[in-house]
């Protein structure tokens, strides 16, 4: 019964952590529902056996409906990049993204991941002044860096091997929550590439999720108006199958490369049973996938993630269209958050 209740509550379309946080452990709830179904079938008799087994099976089915698209059993939404024999792509980009955890002090492990990954772009989140100072030696080969250290859990550090055409740190809806917006030079004679990096606030069960949901919706509306190639990445403090993320994809018209490939659970790195895909990358249909990989632990509660894409313009893809209620909900969330004057969640968690 509890599994069925936990399965039903996320269907409530309210921006509150009581409902939204129950979207996170769908894999865990699917496992518990399967165990419950087997247990009820083996230990109960008569009508209790039928009722409780059926409830567990229904819960299992609903959970699998949400997560199965993030397994190899589902078709890939983002195509694979051409292999060399078919013609190497002319323009590629690789990104290393990691929430380092503000209180984490295992600097050398993160520096090792940066060196090993050798990515074109590096995004670090929850960076404090200590983190910025410690990472500088590992980022010496990068021509361009943006350093926005903060001690509230929302610091960001960005590095690029090539200087972007444009780069701006913006505070979309909250002055304490930055995001990085840049434009990279594309292939000669081709379009430039937009990249948005964000780290909205986390949901908590006892409070609303306006801050997180509104910022994600705001980025979706920005991406929707961009016709050129675009990538959106960061720790979104949301899971790939959630109501908020699915709405984001429909509005933005972006694709999720994990669909048909795997969950790539990046959080919580410390507890194997409590893991879900919290660190994301989404892209327009101009890209195909070269590589998606979860890297080794760096002492944070997040694993670093490595993404590589080729600009190949694969053509038409299967994407969900935005519904009228998606746009209405996004506008409402943004309007509510603009009127609020509150600090983001989590600013004192590391104190």
C-alpha cells in the first residue's frame, strides 16, 4: 500500500517538495514494489493476497513506465555519432561537469579527473574560494576561465580550451543562484553553438520547489527561442523522468541522450542504493552522441560526468511537443518566483 501511495503522489502537479521528491527514488520504489508483490503472493491467502499483490504490481508497472526509457530496452532519442569509416564529424565538443560538494576537500581527486578527461569544457559547481584556488593548476591549459566562488552552495567555476565568442554569468530569478551562458564558435561556415550551465536549488520535502522549477522552466523558454545548436547542462537537482524535467524537454525541444542508453546515476555517490540521475545534459537535434560516461568518485556526493557530442545535424528526431498546460505552468512558476523574496534552499547546509 505504501509503495502505491508513494507512486501516486508525484502525479499531483504542484510545485512542492512533498510531491516532487517522491519522483526521485522510482528505481528504488520499483524494487520494493517487486519484493512486495512476491512477498504478498507467497505469504498471504484469499482476498488479501489478491488485493495487496495487485496493488504492488500496479505500483511496479507505473514506476517501470517512467524509468524504462532510460534503459537499453528503449529506443535512443539522440543518435550515435558517425564512426570514422563513415566520415568523422567536423566539429565536436566534450564537457566535464561535477558538483564537487562545498565541504569536500579531496581536491587532488578532482584534479586527477580533470586531467584524465581532457575535456574541452569544464564545469564545477558548489565551488568556494578554496576550490577555485585548488583547481587552478589543473586548469592551466584552458585559455578561458570564469570563477564565481560562493559559500552558499551555488558557486560555479567554468573553463574552456578556446575562448568563447560570448560568455555571461546571469542570475535568472535569484541573485544568489548564478548560471553561465556562452556561445562557442562553430565549424567554419556553420552555426555557432550556445551552451547554458545551471545549478538550481534543491527540493526539500517540507517546502515548495518554486525556485528550482521556475529556473528550469526559464531555461526551457530561453532554449525554445534559439534556433542554433544548443546544449544545456548542470546539476539540475531533478531526475530525468520527473514532471519538471519532462516539461522542460517539451518546452525547450531539446533531447535527452540518456534515453535508450542508461540512467547514468550521478547522485548519491556515497550510497549505492540511493542513486538517481541528477546531473544532466540536454541538446538540440543538431548533435549526435560520441560518449556519455560517469567518472570515478572524487569525494563529493556527486560523481563527475563526461559528455561528448558531434555537430552532425542528424535531421528529424522523435520529440514530444509542448502542451498548452506546459507553457502555462512554466509562465506561472516564473511569475511566482519573480515575486518572491527568499533565499534559495540549501544555503546553510554546509555550515
